[in-house]
């Protein structure tokens, strides 16, 4: 079974992160959960957070490790 890849990127015109799957895209809200792909075989559960107007990050795992998201990067994600 071939799964379509999903991506997360920052859309400057709307000031939010967009989840893209094929031709479909939607805005992500703070607090939403997803798995962040770190490599081909490893993904970690996390939550999207907003610290201040332009500082987005994800909290990873039970220890809630914070990883700042770079607005010029594209991230591969899973539901």
C-alpha cells in the first residue's frame, strides 16, 4: 500500500503552519498532535505550540522537549 506523504510548512500570508497532503492543505492550530518524521524509520509524537507571535515550536515526548520550528523549513509528518 502506497501512503501519500504529508508535510508541514509555514505559510507567511496566513501566519500559520499548513499541513499538506497531495492537493489538500489546511491550517494547523496550536495544540494539534502529529508525528514528526526524523528519518525514514523514526517518527516522534509531538504537539504544535505557539510561544509568541512568530515563535512556533513542538513539544516532543513525555518530557515535553521543545524544538523550535524554522519558518523556512518543510517538515515531513504523519497523523
